[in-house]
């Protein structure tokens, strides 16, 4: 609810097997909270959970989960600001 997806945002929910590129591997779901802003060209990888009120900076690659009320940036993404 009320989450903004900027142009080029990618949410990756599956992956190829590293031993056989013709096969898909089952991956964990991606969960995105309420009132988030996913910046342009950000990438969210399988199994990531993003809490409510999270800002994901443009170009960030999110490889792990983050709790609510933070701003994350970088490759891999890390917390650069906390709202509370």
C-alpha cells in the first residue's frame, strides 16, 4: 500500500541453477512493506523482506532484509539513515 516503484526497479523472485542454467531454482518470496519508495534502477533480490517506510536509493542492490523506517543505499545496500 502506498509504495512507489521508480522507473527501472527490478524485483527478482527466481534464479537459475548455477550447475545447469536451463533449470530454475526455487527461491523465497520478496516482501515489500507499506509506504516504501524504491528508487530508479534499484534491484531487490530473492528472499528479501523490506519493512514499512523504507527508502531504497537509486541503483541500490538489496541482498538482505531490512526493518522499517530506514533509508538504504549501495551495492550491497546498507542503512544510511534511520527515521526514528
